[in-house]
C-alpha cells in the first residue's frame, strides 16, 4: 500500500485514519527488532487520528527522524546527551500535520545525524529489513528501515552529506534530498546549517512528491510529464568506481531511461574529486561550532566516531572554513556551467550495497576503503551546490537493494521527481518488499 | 605511545582544545591527529587549486 493509495482511500472514507494508524502501530511492535524507532507515540497518534485536519495528507501515518522536533515528544538525536522536549513542532512537522498527517513516532539515526551507519552506541543499530545483519546506511537509517518495512506510510529524514540518499539506496526505498532552503530547518538539530536539508523518504517518487507538496508550498509537481526529450548527463567517474554488480544495475536503469525517451550522454563535472574535501572544510567547523557548549561539558558522552569528527572540526585551522567556502563557490559555479546542456545528472546512488553491521570498510574499484570515505564522492558534490537529488531503487545484488541517483537543477524538484516517477511506472523495483514480521498491511 | 612528532602534534592539539574549554583524552587526540593527517594535506592542495583558478 503506497502513501498515494492511502491518501485516496482515506479521502473516500474507505477506511479510517484510526484503522490505518492501528495497523502501522501493530507492525511497528511486531518489527521492533529492526530498531527503526526510538520513540513511539502510540496513544497520541491514535487520539490525533480522530481529529486530523482535512488536508491532502488527511489521516496518513508518518514518522520523523529523531533530530526533528515533534512538540511534547523527546528529541534525542540517538545520543546520550540530548533530551529536549520541544514546546513546538519543527516547521517541517507542523506542515505535515497541517496537511493532516499523523506522527507515529521518532526514528533512529546516526548519533546527532553525523555519520553514515545508524549504529548509535546509545540506542543500538537500526537493522536493514533486507538482511538484519546489515546496516541501513545513515544518518536517516531509521527512516529508510521504516519506509522499507512498512512501519510508516512516509518518513522524514535529513541530509547533510548523503543522509537521505544513503539509507534510501541501501534500504530499497525512494528518498529526496531537496534543494537547500526549500524546506525550513528550524526545529531540527543541526549538523551544518549551510548544507543541511530536510526531505522525504517513502516507497515511491509519487509518495515523496505528496509529502513534498506539504513540506514546501513552492513545489509544483509535474509527475506525469514523462521523459520524452529530457537531457540526462551520466557522471561516468561515479559509475566507474562502483562495485561491478551495482554498476551493471545502473547501466540497466540508464537503458530504461533511454527507452522511455530520455537522451543520455556523458557529463563532465569539473573538480568532482575536490568536492569531498570542500564539504569537510565547510561541515566540520560548522558542526563543531554547533556542538561547542556540549563538547565543553559532555565530551565523554559522545560516541567515539562522532567525537573524533567534532574535535577535528574544532581543531582545524580557521582558514579551513574560508578555503571550504571559497571552494564551494568555485565548485558550484563550475558545476552550474557543466549542467547547462542537461536537465538532470545521473549516477549510481552508492558504490556498494549495505555492508554488515560492524564492517568499517568496503571494496570499491579493487581498493579497500573506509565505508564513510567510499560514499563521499557520491554525495558531496550535489550537497555543496544545494541541488535536489532523488535516490530510486534500481535492482538487487545478492538480495540487497541498490539505487540510482537523479540530480536536478536548484529548486527543480519537479523534474527530478517526474523522471523518478516515469522510471517507476516502467519498473517495479520500488514495489519489492522485504519479509517482515506481523500482519501484512491490508490491500485496502 | 606515539613517536615524538606524534606526541608533539597531540600536545599542540590538546592546548588548542583547552583554549576553547574542551578537554580531550589521549585517545581522542590520537584519533583526531590521524583524521587531520588525511584532511590537512587535501586542504592545502585545495587552496593551491583555488589560487591557480584565480590566476
């Protein structure tokens, strides 16, 4: 059952929001071993289901990453440090609720959304629904797991350096990192306030589009425009670096895009090799600054990996952020020119499928690399330039999902989701579901 | 125990952290030093590329 189908059925009163919320709450309990949720708002959600506004998401159960404030529910950021009970919703949550959505709970994340594995030492790892011994990716790993295992009809994640796209690809669901500035970040625990973006993770591009309509009034969907005549640039260096089986899936997806009428050609993205360094130079000092009061008083309470990154940000020379900011302008300007002949850029969303929990390295291009470092080239360029990127499922390697990334021009989410939707109308990768516990969702 | 150069780098990092009111452990400093040993040369190279791009 997609979010789009739920919207239709709830609007036609084929079933009630309370019925739908009850089914999802049962599934959350039955699949507690996935550790997708940090807190569950069972009583509140059932009560709210009785009195949701008659908006476009009337009665639809959603869940949000636990760095995003929901009034009256503790925000932990999967940390030992944060226990904020916010008096008001983050704007993103307020907009979903104003559209009629019901918030089921808060989802697991990498500690303070500052990492790619969602293996918080304080709340435990989120488990990939396709193989419980594997990571979900991160930092919005709980959002990826919940969307994949039907533990919410739609979810919110945040993305600084890939945190929506990584779990979407590794969990076999659809996620959209919107343009910087499209969805307000207030009420969201920051990583890097000039790079952070809040966005949806759900089953399909159509579902993400419905969520984005509520999140961003400026967004005008154009899902049925098709791919005819669309100019798509393939970022070949990112295809060449992938695990061969993942690369083969991406090539098949490109063939499908061509069949659907797109013109796919090679795109040259200048200085793409520098994007990771630039992003680190911007992000690390901003994160350290945001955490400085806690670094002074609660340093030992951070997990080791997050503590190291925050301290690195604190101890970089002051010139690092300046170099990063100048580098960002340089890279973004050159990228804009390189983007000119295209409507979209594409590449494999990630170079590998989800590795086992506890495995720090992956093999890419014959090299053993830290998982975190292997992902940087796939995520940093577009985050730096503030562009919208969707990750859509494009197949499986040994039972584990892989994704294709579609990158758009700034504030052109409509073309990104239009292409994703056209691809998903022609394929069924996004409809595949892992085996989960509990009563399956009714067909409704 | 690290080499004398490593120990000296970590001592410098400790003093920089202390001036900002932060007190990392020896293990923290060793991890940060290893992290920065990768990032700082990349930043130097980036600064050089930016300078070239301006000329």
